[in-house]
C-alpha cells in the first residue's frame, strides 16, 4: 500500500508530523507582518476580463494570454493575439501592476466578443483559470443568469480548495448576481479614499471588503490612462493586496488570507 | 373592415398605445435623472440581442431628438463595458484622451468630460444601459451619485422590460409566423364567428389539456 505525502480523508497520529507547515507563527498579525516589503513576487494574478493590451506602459509584461470563445456548442481556449477590445481588462491589469509590481499577470479573455453567450464563456474562462492554478483570479464582473449559479458555485469551491483566491466585484443593483455572493470568494466594494493600500472589512456582508474604487487613474487603450470610479477598480486593488500577502505567506489558503485581511483592515486597527 | 380585422386593429391599437406610454416613461426617467444630477444629458440604451447592438431609446439634454434609434455594437464603448461586466462605473477627466473622445463621439454625437453608466438588469437579463453625462462644474460623480443612479436603474429596467413586451406583442399581431402568432390568429378567427362552435371546441380542448 502506498503512503500518500498528505492524508486526504483522515489523519493517523504518527503521520501528524508529516503535515507540519513550515512557517514562523505570527505573535501578532500586523500589516508589517502581512505585507511589509512585499512586491507580489512569485505570485500569479489572472485577470478574467476583456484581455490585456500588450505593451501598455502601465501594465508591462503579460506572462500569458488566452481568449475563450464559443463556436456553436464548443468552447475554445486559444492563445490571445488580439489583446483588449474594450479596455476594461487593461484597466484592471494596470491597477494590479501598480500595487503589486512583482506579480506575474495572466490574461483570460471572456469579454468583448459581444454580449451573447457570455455566461458559458465566463464559466469556461473561470474553469481554465482554476485548472491553471493561478494564485489570485480578479473578477471585475458578474453574471445574473441563475442557470449558471450551480456550476459557478462548484468552480468557486474548487478554486477555494486549490488555494486560488477569487476576488470578485460586488454590486448594489436590485438584482442578484454572482459569484461575488459566494462565501468561497472575496467580494469587494469601493471606498473613496485615495490610498491604494487602504482596505476595510465590512461587518455586514455579503460585501466583505472595501478597497479603493473612486477617481482611480487606470490604464486605457492605446497606452493612455483614464480616471474611473466603480467596484470594477476596487477589485484589482484587493486582488493586488492579496498578491502582496501571498508573496510573503505562500501557505495561506483563501480563508486564512481573508482572516489576515480582516485582522489588518483599516477599521480593525490596521494590524496595529 | 371585417370583424376579424376590427378585432386585430383594436388589440394592435392597445399594444401600440402601451408602447408609446412606455417610451414616454423612459423619456421621463432620463429627464428626471438629468435634472437630479444637474447633468448635461442622460440616455437609455436598449440591447437588441438579435443584432447584438445597443440602441438609443431615450435621450434628455444634449442629443435629444437626434439620437433615438441610433445603434452601435454592444461590446464597445463605456456602455459596452457596463453591459458585459454588469458593473456600474463613472469616468472623469475624459477630455485628455483623444481616443475616448472619438469613441464617444461615434456612439453619442457628443463628447462628455465625465459620465456615469449603470446596467439595466431585470430578472436575469441585462436589458440595456443608463448613462448620465457631465455633472455641474465642481460636483464630480462619486459613490453617493453611483448609489442614486443604481436606484434609477431599477425603475428604468422595469420600463424597458415593459416596452420590450409591448413590442413583442405587436410583432405577433403583425402576423409573425411563429407559434404564438398562430394562436393569436386563431383567437381572432374564433372571435369573428357568428356561432359558438369554435369556442365550444376550444373549451373541450382546454378540458382535455388541463385534465389531471
């Protein structure tokens, strides 16, 4: 009988040492402990959006880029040579680059090819991102289609168990949308402070965190920039903050990452 | 005019009337939105799913009277962002980016300095986009304005949904060839008969179909 490196369903006492996690226990979780000196180096951040414009000065290198499309009934995932058709993904990528300059940016394009079939493409793109094992997936978008909810929920749970942190935009519309409402993802709304490294934990979920989302200068198509407001831009701020924390603490699973973000949030003492 | 023709005309008139009433409701929403935000313009776009295009349905202020009916691809521009991401957003300081100015001019005929846009969501569908252009000097669009626009969006989405229903009903009455059109024609034919044989046949059919 082969012996697994890690137990899957049970733990015998003599195996307990085998799952010791190599880390220094934090006496107090402070902002300094969480992300002091971090650049996001060694962490992969996927922008699940409209693509990323190659060579944009505010974005820099893009480690990989694929485009997801629906051809009849068939989903195709191919290398993306078109970049960004509408600018939204480039805007998100620029924010991550600014806050976590050492993180590797990956693009999965699920938007921009018109509005039809977007639910299937979104699911396929998220499935691809989870299979790739990216550390962080930025989702500045949501779907309102209930028929996708079950699969989306399963994908979010799979990501959670594979240590992929999905960071998703919340919205204040009178209609339910997903995946931001799932507890397995980190949901983000906006605060209006100009500090990219300020975040707040919401004591009244489902929106769990607030990050910078007002008057943000973001990368825009054609190498330019534009001043934007919206949860779409708060989300990559928190995604980048996740990348900073993970680059110092590789062992954190999404729920532990959430705990660290809670303990170091500005309204929870900022880790002081 | 035959009795059948009269019936169809009467029902069509009701549907047409409701389309006009819903269009007036949309117009009222953009006018109120423009007034509340003190904006230069406000507009509602409807998503034409078949053509995958956004269509101006109502405009208040700049472009009023010229833009209604104009179309552009649904995946482009700020309205396209908002539609596909289901996320409201605001943009400021647009004057400095020429590319944006060109995009905006192509889709709206007017180049704003700032704008807010919110998706119009009803049940599970994104029906269109509501935009508000250029607040007064020194009053940028912030979180409070975004929240307020979100409330307007709920109302606008209901109006847009009603407008679409009225149009679909009109298409059926105009003699579309789908199953619903056949039912509408059958109903009109039955109502036009002197005897009640057709109605008795329908009653029998209903009894069979609803039998448990």
